[in-house]
């Protein structure tokens, strides 16, 4: 219900009105006005960003550091491989929905090889066999289908998103095998381990973010997320924005000054 309400907010924020006869054309929006139009939920988003930052700083990050300190690197790698393998069926489905059968076949091959030869995915044998790891979700699929991202949205615990990507989460949830386990306590423990393991992988990246974010890390994270999603939707080749009109037009040659009387146009 929350996601549905946010979708309605996104639709109302993105709606346009038709200009009636005799009405003046509104002036071009300033950069600040355009930014507000793309982030109409900024007040809510900043509150969620602060909540997530404190949750990470005081709970998740210390737990991830402890996990990394007591767990040998080969064991951590096996755990990461195990959870990565469980995501491959969903990746395969989204590649099919995006019209990429070759990548979907590779995803299926990865899952079968790593689930058997790789001992339930603990070892990434498929990558050594040349089967590339892909990263696709239903939000990217909707983007491929032409669904606009909608307003920027920061979700509690999950972090940066958009209305489109947030509405796609239930589909990603359904395609993740552990969510269909009958033993819910085991499922919940697996999800906790996955979150802690994923956070441990990005400990250094979090430190770099703290240094690079500047005075307003909220804006830094928002723009980084948007650019990353566009790059993912277009498989690393996003469309380039058209240059401003007239940017590459040749300047007209300067008019020649009239010849002075008594001078010759040729040099001796």
C-alpha cells in the first residue's frame, strides 16, 4: 500500500497540464526548480537517509567489521558466491524479459554449473568456464520497457531507489529462492547473513564515499544512484545528451574591410 501511494505521488508530480489558448508560455525552469521537480519527496528522503545512515553507522557497519574480522577470507568468498548463485535465476528471468536470450542462457548455465560442480554455489566454477556474471533486476527491465524512473525515493533499510525501482521490488522478492522456504526462521537467518556479508564487501567503498561526498552526501548519493541505474539499464552504453543547438555551427566569416585608396592588394 505504501508503494502504491508513492506511485500515485509520482504520477501527480510528473503530470503536465495543457496550455490553454491565450496563456503565456511559462519561463524555463532554473536548475534548482528542475532538481526539485525530480526530487519532490526530498523532505521524506532526507529523513530516511538520516535514519539509514545512523542504522548503518551504529549497527550494520560494526557487525560487518566483526564478521570480517572473525571469518577467514576463503569462507567469506564462499558465502558471497553462495548468495550470488541464488540470484542468478532472477537475473535469467529479467534477461529473458529484456529480450536477451544469450545472456539468459549463460545465467542458466551459471546456475546449473555452480549449483552442482560448485557445491551449491560455494565455488564460482562457471566464471572460470567463461560464463559471465550479469546483474539484472525487474527495475532495469521496466526501464528497458520505457517506464520512467519517477521521483527519487529513499527506502528504509534498503537505501536509494526510485518509485519505479521500488514498485519492482515485489517481483525481485518473488524470484529469490530463499523467500519461498517453508522454514521462515532459516530464511530470515539467511537474509541476515547475506546483508552482513554484502556490507562487509563494501567497507572500503563506504570509507571512500565518506571522503568524496562533500558537504551534502545526500545529493552525492542521489546523483550517483541515478547515473548508475541509467548505466545499468543501457548495459554500459547510455544515450548521450544532444548538444545545445548551434554549439558546433561555424561562425560566419567577418566582413572584409574596404580597400584603402592607393594601396595594392598584391605584395611585391
